[in-house]
C-alpha cells in the first residue's frame, strides 16, 4: 500500500514539474513576443511589444510626405490597432495551450489521497486549526 502511495506521489510531482515548466515557458514566450504590422496603404509600419506598447514606428517609401496629417495619423492608428489585435490573438493562443493545466487533478483519483497522513509520515508538522498557523498573520 505504501509503495503504491509513493508511486502516485512521484507521478503527481512529475506532472506538477511538467506543468510548471510549460507555464514558465509560456511566460518567457510572452515576454519575448512582438508583432510588426503595416498599414493597408503600406505607408506605415509599427511594432508592438507583449504589453501592446509601441516599440517601433517606421514610415515606408516616403509615402507619408504626400499624405495629409490627418491621413498619416489615421494610417498610424490603423497599424497600431491591427498590431495590438494580432498581439492579443497570439497571446490568447499561447495561453490557451497551457490553460487546462491542473484541471485533470479532480478526476485523477488523487482526491482521496491522505496528504496529511503522508506529510506526517515524513515528519512534517500539519496544522490542525483549519490551515492557519499561530505566531503569524496574513495580510
């Protein structure tokens, strides 16, 4: 019985480590993500970072010199909006790939696992007052 419990615990820890690594990778991927988009009239190119912040703005082929200020502003805003929309789509796709992590735990058969008993057998003091420990405060 104890061997089976140790095996289940090792499997759970391994799965946790895999999920943690996947989440850390997703976080790193997001931090490095950027999107570059050109306006429809091909006069402006913008790059936005992971937070949607503008990181680069380029005017292409001197088209901007023949544009009114209003049309140039519209082209810039159009490109920024498109880039931010693309960034949201990429971020959503990346996070969706790791969104279900941990959701299988409830149906894994581990819900009946006596974690308190396992911790006590390892010499870990388990609080019996609903999870709060004396001598400290939360907040």
